[in-house]
């Protein structure tokens, strides 16, 4: 099974993704690290610990990382999608949070990497600040990172201030650090894929029927479902992070195309854009961008995994 560090900002779709990993026998979750993102760090940290508690996995260390982006003071948040509590105003339906690991997220990541006898996959489900700090502070550990799978970016329509995708827009400098480094292979799962691979009411209802834990999870998505209908006039929700997780657990689930990617880090309307350099003579590291999959098969697989939570 793949060994995972989950770097996350829960977040409704983060909750689906984390619980997918915890319900799969194909991966070994070694740590969860929280970042600011969908809501502020104090809330994402508690939410991450509530989510592991829901799965009965309080043995997994959960640590708090960055409270703000690398360069800019302002942390972007998205309570209009995820609720003020980050879990669709349903966090009270979760068990009490599991223990808080006292180490900073960076130290926890370092100790997991040092102790692991196999390459570790880092799954980035939020702003890439924690992971960028790790790469910058511990270049000697990059050989121990087998792969980074990050939900983020958009080649077409963005979802934050126009052209940006939330996770990249929230910390473009961090995303740039992760996406342009040559040491660790990166798979990027952008909006272009996640907006085309959505969960409808039937999917949510079937999951909800699988048992009380699944019902708790599905309740977090109600507000997100409403926001999707009102703002995008869509009848199914994009559980972005869940698709990245499926790729991390089962490499090759998503079909990827290699691109050189730059991140627009300037202030202004292009901030946070992921810009592919398509020139045949372009140089620099390639990022595998997931642009295609069998949507129905993948969603059916996710439903099957999650349902085992009961
Ligand atoms: C990404 O931003 C967050 O709102 C979601 O959790 C996901 O990681 C989608 O743009
Ligand atoms: Ca997220």
C-alpha cells in the first residue's frame, strides 16, 4: 500500500478525501497536517482531528502547520462554500476531535519521512504552504518523497477572483515552489477535471444510506450543494480533493498529460493562474496534469470505499 502524508484544509471535499483514504486498504496514512485554507487554521486543525475521530483513527498524528501564506499576510478563506466552521455547519455532528500532535506540521512531516522505509506520497488538498516549506527546508529528504499529488490549478476556468483556482490562489508562491522543482514528481489535479467529475444527489443519498458515519459526512455537503446550485446553477457537486486522493491511493486512476507549468505570482487579475508553457523547446520540470478519467467508474469506486465506513 502507498504511504501517505495528507496536507489539508478541511473543508467539505477534504473530509470526503481524508475519509476515502482512511476507508481504503490500499494506503497507509502516516500523518495529517493542517493548513489555513477553506477556513482559518484553528478550525481546519480541529476539523482534521474530528475527521480522523469519525473514522476511529485517532492513532494517526494530526499536526497544525501554516496559518498564512508564505509571502502575503492575508489568508484566503471560503466560508461561503464550506460554512463558517469549514464542515458545512455540521461539525457538531462529528465526534470530539482526536489528540493534537504537539509538533509543528513541518516537524511531523520530517519525522514521518525520516522513519519511513518506503517512499512517501504527499497529498496536498489545500494551499501548498506546508509542502513548499518542507521542500525548501529539507532538500535532503526529497529522495524519500515518492510523489506529490496536489489538487489545484486550472487551465480553463478558475474559481477564485477570476482566473485562479483556490488552493493555488491562496498561496501562489508556495504552489510555484512545488510545481517548478525538479526533485519530486508531481501530479496536479486541476478544476478542469474535478468540475467534470461531479457527485449528484443520488450518489450522496446512496452514501448516506451506508451507515451513520457516512450520513454524518454527507450532511457536511448540504450547504456546499446549495452554494453550487445558487452560484453555478449546477445540480451535482465537485468533490475536488476526493479525486486527487483516489489518484494518490491508486496511481494511474486519472489520465495525465505532462506540462511545464508556471504560476502567476504577480498581484492583479492573473494572480494564482497556472500557466502551461506549451513551446516544444520549453525547459524545466514537467508536471503531470490530470485532465481525464472515467468519471462514472471513479465516482462508483469512491462510493464503494467510503461506504465501508458504515
Ligand atoms: C479546492 O479549494 C478548496 O475550496 C477545496 O477544498 C479544494 O481543495 C478547490 O478549488
Ligand atoms: Ca481542500
